[in-house]
C-alpha cells in the first residue's frame, strides 16, 4: 500500500500547469488537490470504507456453526415465548414494514437447531433493532436492556449471547428471540427500523472475532471519530475566533461539532426519552449542520448572501417543528423529503462554490471540489439506501466516510491558517524593522534639533551678555577713560568705577543662575538706591513689604529688575532735578509691583521720544512678561510703574527654575 501511495503522489506531481488566479490561492493543475498527503489519505480512507461497506467480504462460518436464515414470526405482546407458532417461515434478515398493532411493536422469532457438540455455545446476532431478548428451550439466556419505553437503543450494536451447554438437547432445540422496535415508517432512517438479521449459533471462540469486528466498525470507530470530530471542531472554531474576519472557520468548526453530536446516536444506548422523540431530536440536529455547511461554502469563496442566511435560519426552525407535528406513520416519508431538500440545497451551493472558486481560487477548486463531490456521492448513496434502492450496508457509510472528507478540509483550513500566520509574522517583523528605523531617524533628528536649540540658546545668551557689557560696563569704561583726563574728576572716576564693578557683578550673577531670597534682594535694592539718591542730594522715601524668607527670586529675573530700578533711579538723578523720590515695592505670590516717583521737572510722555535708557527699561519689562508705564506725576515729576508676574513662590521651585 505504501508503494502504491508513493506512485500516486509521483504521478500527481508530474506535468503540473500554472494558472493566473488569486495570489494567495495560486495553485497547480487538475491534480493539485492530490498533492496534499492528508487529502490523499482521506480519499483512500473513504475508498476503503465504501469498499468495505458496499462489498463486504465475510469469512465463511465454521462447519460447526449453524446459520439460521429462516424463522417463524409472531406479532405477540407476551413477555414469554408464545405457544402457538405458525408454520410459515420468513427469511432473515427481516425488516418491519407492516402497520403496528401498538407502539412499540413486539415480534417473536421462533427457530430450531440441533446440538453440534459445542463446548461453550454462543449466539451471535449481527443486528436486532431496537432491542432483543434471547430464550433457549424456554429459558431466558440474554437481554440487552430495557424492553419498554424508553427502550435501550441497540440498532447498531452486535449481540453475542453466551449460555450454558446444559440447556441444550441433542436435537430440536428451540430458539426464541423477542424483538421490540418501530416499523420503518416511524423512524427517520432504515438503519433504525425494527427487524432481525441472520442468527449464528456455534462455538464461542468462532463467533467472538465476528462480534469484535462488527463492534469495532459500528461502535468503537464511531466513538473515536466522534471524539476526533469534536476536538477538530473546537480547534477550527478557536482558529475562527482568532481570525473573526474569516467566518468560514467558525462555520466549519460548528459543522464538525454538530456532526459529532448527531453521530452520537450510533452508540448511545440509554437516553431518557422515547424512540419517536429521539428520531425527531437527532434528525432536527442535522438542520443546523446543513446551515453551517452551506454557510461555510459561501463564506469560503467570500460570497455570503444575507437572504440565503435568513432562509436557512428559518429552515432551522421550520424543519424541527414539521418533524414534531407530522403524524408518526409519516415520519420516515417526511424525513426522506427533508433529505432530498437538503441535497438540492447542497447541489445548488456546490455549483455556486465551484463557479467562484474556479475564478478566484483555482487550487482550492480542485481540492475542495473533489471533497465536496465525494460528499455529494455519499449523500446520494445514503438517499438511495433510505429509499430502499440499495440494500443496507454492513457499516454506516455516511457516518464513517464523511469524517474523512471533513478531515481533508480541516487540514486544508489549518494549512491556510498557518500560511496566513507565517505571512503575518513576516509582515510584523518587517513592520517592526521599519518602526525601529523610523525611531532611530526620529531620535537622530531630535538630537540634531536639541543641539540646534542649545546652540541657539547659547547664541542668545552670548548676545545678551554682550549687550549688557556693551550697554553698561562698556559705557562706563569709556566715561572713566574720558574723566581720567581731568585731574579734578577723580571723584567721578571713582564713582563710575564702582558702578562698573557693580554692573559686572550683576552680569556675573545672572550667569550663575543661583536664586536669592526676596528679602535679601530687597535689602540690596534699598541700600544701593538710598546711597545713590542721598549722594545726589535727593530725599528718599522707601516703602516695601516683607516677603517670606523662603520666597526665592531667580537670578535672571533679579538682574532684569535690578537694571530697571537702577535705570529709573539714574534718570531721577541725572535729568529730573528732583528734591524727593518715592520708591514703592509690593511683593505677592503671583506678582511684583515696583513704583518710582519724583517731584522734578518732568516731561511730556506723549510727545517726547524715549531715550536709550527708557527703551532698555521697556525691553527688559517685555522679557519679564511684565508691563511698564511712564506717566506724569500730579504736582510735577514722573511716575514709573512696573508690574511683573511671579510664577514661583516656594524655595525649592525657585531653586529649580533658577538652575535651569
């Protein structure tokens, strides 16, 4: 088998042709679908299941095993074997098709056999639906569960009944089998219609292999498939939850889980409801399965239709209601009609899927198309079985072959998800690299901008220092140089030197950035102002409040305010001819007010042009975001009012700002 499989793969990979289709689904030629090992194995598995179901090869019974293929059938409701047995023999297998006297119907099968010298005798029944009891020579030797509603469901279970050899006679042994079930018209599938298969009696060791093989194919394999389908459905649903834009994952995962639940009827024996109720429930469970499959096909080719979804949702409600309301004798006919309806919907959706997948997803057309055509063949075979056009197969074809198709489709979906995930990771890495490059570029630009700002700030600071030195220190040095030519100006030279030294110290203080407590600043201002005005013969009236000691004044603000006050006092001394000067300073948390008034000759502030000194005062006030007003004083003289905002009041805040 492995060699044949390799040859198939080799042939399937020869002579591939390319198509210009959707880049994500760019595929190969006609045989592209078989390039997937999982899909190929699924096809082989389906082929083997079909071969085993439609063409079963049974080993011939041993010579000591009796095959009972005829029985007298009595429709009797008694719980013990009836005494009167008709002479008419019915062939086995025997299926119930007559109208029942009562539900559930009960029939007795009477057979006779001779003892063949078995050491450990046993009876093997391949199928008895819905349940059975076995009597040998009037003795109950085996029962498979409840014989009244709710019945024990054993339609898919083979039965092996062991009994004691002491019950046997040498000839004419009587075998009675009591079967309880429902005729074919009352169930949704022929596999669950009442009836009895051929009966084998022989050595236990010879019948056990038959029983084990039948049990494996009908029960064990169905249970394993159900668990695998449920787990695969959970995985596909989880993938769909991660990629919610690809809704076909969710629909396919739901279809797998619904199929696993519907397949549970193969091996569930004990349920708390009647057979008729179970038929309605399990058949209704197929309605959302059909909805999920059709929606999966539409979303797979990105062609969902809202009206189709609404019709299918209405169908999910209408079919269970219909099955629940129809008379019990018409349940089978109604179910067959529903099966035909679902098949038609599937054919139409399959054609729609094939058209769009051929145009957009050429590779998926062959892979998915092969799976779906095989699924359609299985559905057609099942409809033929339900309508008695084909005999009942040895195994349940749909429930065993359909999962193999689902497996192939599931593997393809997982491959697609893995491909998308790989591409997403590649794009994510590319995006991360681009972000890193842009981040480095931004960091480099920010560093250049910071350097430029530092250079601009340094240039501005150098310009300010040069301006201060030129305006103050330079001018005074020139004056000192000129005054030194005259011997009688020694006092003026000394005064100018002191002023130059004070200006230099003030400029240096502005460079250090160290803040000063406001009380100390006010004390320096008072000392300098009083000294200068007193030496000039001007009476000084100083008025200032007492700010808190922790209030700190930044050094640069101190320099600007000192120069404004100094220029105002200089104007009083040089130009006003005043005899008195009033200095008023008020400091609050958010502002500082400074006023300088004199009783001198004054000037017209509206007509006279501002000299260099007053212009510097206005410029410094603007630097401090303050206002400076120069107005005439009532009674003569000039009033200068400065109002400057103070944003800092606490010592630590001023320290931080001053050091910045």
